[in-house]
């Protein structure tokens, strides 16, 4: 038994063939993986489709930016969770896409949308605000009726090729206030980040003056100002969810350019001149999110990132808003998860480590030119 443990303690090349040579039983593998943290499982399996299938995770549906991953069959019933293991969708799938009946949820657990889906998009159903009020009704696959939170105004419109082209707004007396035809005029749009836009359009894009609202928090303003070709451009003001100003000044192609930035408590914490300066970004709970240099309105140069709990998660170099150059990633215990070089936001050259919750090293991987060239697995701590 002692000799067996010594063999297991040696680093094993983590690929399908060599791991199966060391551990031939799927049952043992599942037992080992069952005690791992969900985030560690995701980290381990997102590059190995064989293990995705073995352990029931479809990492093709895992999106690192949004923190989404899916469990269940891609044909039939399934569920999606965010990175905090909070359910955000449950329903039916076909060929990997949402098809059939389903429900979407906010992180707070409140229902966001309930109805039918077709090829990954809502077809018919009802959308709700975060406080449980009906926000819009979708019917006939592309037509919709929308309601402003805390307002009696109504909107009728339709989507054409994914864009809102024809919209009518009526006030509480039933009188027509404005109408958008073929993408020109004033209109309303549901944005990807779950806020809404009301303002001017030209050629189907946001152009001119407009406003964005947090529709799940009593119609609070998120941004008010000017747009060009769908992006914030010109004079504008941006707000936190608590109503405090986040940034005011000039925007260029969607980026901060000239102006002042504030924390969640309303204190001015930085100034930008022509997109350049030392900047502080904040989470909604007023904890620091990023502190570093901006150039051309984006993160450029040295910077530090923190999570929602004020724990260091990255320190290193940036280029055009993405991690680029030397950097280090940390977990919540302060241990280095990755140290090396980044290219366009991706790990490029360096070593990555994955730890079990008690601090034992589970994996040690190496990146060479953006690819994992070696994977090692330490089993001894799970077998004792």
C-alpha cells in the first residue's frame, strides 16, 4: 500500500490516456471529483471534452466573462448557473440551444422571463422586473408590448433581424407619443446588460440623445447623454445603481475620455484628460474593483483588480483594456493561481495552479504560446 501511495504521489501527465492508465475506474474518478469545489471542477474540465461528458458538465456553455455554465443534457431538460452557483435558467434544449419552455432568473432568485424559446432566443412569454412587475410581453415570435416600471406608458414594437425597427409609444391616455419606423426616430431598446434605452435612432442604431435605465430597480437612470453608431459618444453622465454619479464628461466610441470619475459615495476619485490618467473603478458595494492607468480611454499599463469582497485577484499589465504582458492571478486565500504572460486577455506563457479547499495542490499546468502543454494531477491527498 505504501508503494502504491508513492506511485500516486508522483506527478502524472493529465491527459485522457495517461490518467486512465493510472486510474482505470470511472467510479473512483467520480468519487474524487465529487468532493471538489465547483469552480475547481470548471477549471479542470473546460479543456477536456472527455471529462466534461464523464462528469456531466457542458463547458461549451461555460462563458468566462459572464460566469455561466450549464449542467444537464443539451437535448432535453437542462439548467444554467452563474459562477456563484445560482440558477439563472431552467428549461428545454435542442441541439445545444434553448428550445421549448423555459424560465430565466435574476441573481436574487426573482423570475426574469417565462415562456417559449426558439433557437436560443425568447419566442413567446412574459418578462419581469426584479421586483416582480410585468415589464414586457413577447408574442408571435418577434412582436412585443413593453411597460415602464412605475409608469403607465406602453410600447408596441417588433424585432427584425435582431434589431428593434418599428416601435410606438402611448401615454396613459392612449395617445401616441412617438413612433419609430425602419430604424429612424425615437424608440426603446432592451440592452444586453439588462438595462433599457430610450432615445433617438438612425439606421437602426442609437444615434443622438438618449437615456439608459436600470429597469429592475425602479427605472433609475444609468446613463444620459449622446450616442453615435450605437455607442456612447459626446457629452454624458453615468450613474451607479444607488443614484450617485459614476462618471461625467466626454465619451469617445463608448469609452471615458475627458471628465471626472466618482466612487459609490459620490467622492471624486480621478480625472481623465484625453482618455489618460490614473483611474479607480468600484463595485456597487463601494469596494475597489480596479486601480491603475488608462490610456485612450482603456486600461493600459500597470493595474490591480479586486473582487467584490476587496480581495486581490490580479496584478499586472494591460493593453487596450485587456490583460497583456506580465501578470499574476490570486485566489481568495492569496495563493498564486497563475503567474506568467498574457496576450489579448488570455494566458499565454506561464504556470497555472489549482488548489483543493484545504490548500493542497491539485493541478499544475503550463501554458506555452496560449496552449496547455502539460497537465499534472496529484491524487495522494484524496486517497488518504
